[in-house]
C-alpha cells in the first residue's frame, strides 16, 4: 500500500501518495507519486525537484514543495 502524506501550500491541503517500491535514501533521484488522480515521477535536478514528464497539470512549485517535504520526512 502507498504511504499517503499531506502538505499545505497557500492554505490549501494536498494529499499525495508515494509509489516507490524501494526505500528512499539520500541517493534517491526519482520518486514516483500520485496526486490529483495523476501519477508523476519527481526527479532531483541539482537542488530542486521537478516532474520527469512536463505533461501534467500540477504547479511546479507544488511539486518542488512535495520533493522538499519528502526530503525532510526521510532525512536526505
């Protein structure tokens, strides 16, 4: 079962699920998530997170905040 996490941005709550099959470590560079009925793979690009496929309807700032939240949660 996927782990469901929540993040609040601009007074709006977003629930997302981690779909990864392997443990998240500091060497993890791709994290598949499920948000708003979409599966998106986050990719670490230097010091930020972005979507691997640009064809989605989620704001890039939300995805970057989700990547940072995952990093804080899993301490990497």
